[in-house]
C-alpha cells in the first residue's frame, strides 16, 4: 500500500465513525426526549414502528457499489 491509499482508507474510516457518532447522538437525544415527555413507552414504540428513513435506498446503492460478486 502506498501512502495515498492509506490516507484514503483512514479518511473513509473517520467518515464512517463520524456518521455512526451522529446516529448515536441522535438516538440518545430522542431517548432523552422520550423519558422527559412522561410517556416514554408510547413514544419509543411509535418511533420503532415508523417507516425507515429515506437514506435506506442510498445505503443500499452504496453497498451495491462496494460489494462486487463475480461468478
């Protein structure tokens, strides 16, 4: 591996970690709001039953590009 590849790989890892951290922070904020609302169980159930976000298609396309299956 040359230095450019190592740098690109590290940048990708950092980007992935930042995305995961943002998702965790958002989930933590929602849980905190649920607890403070007084109707914690109902709000959590409602959130879990909601439709997945629009990013699902984007993530699927990204994974399709990354995963290459050859026979």
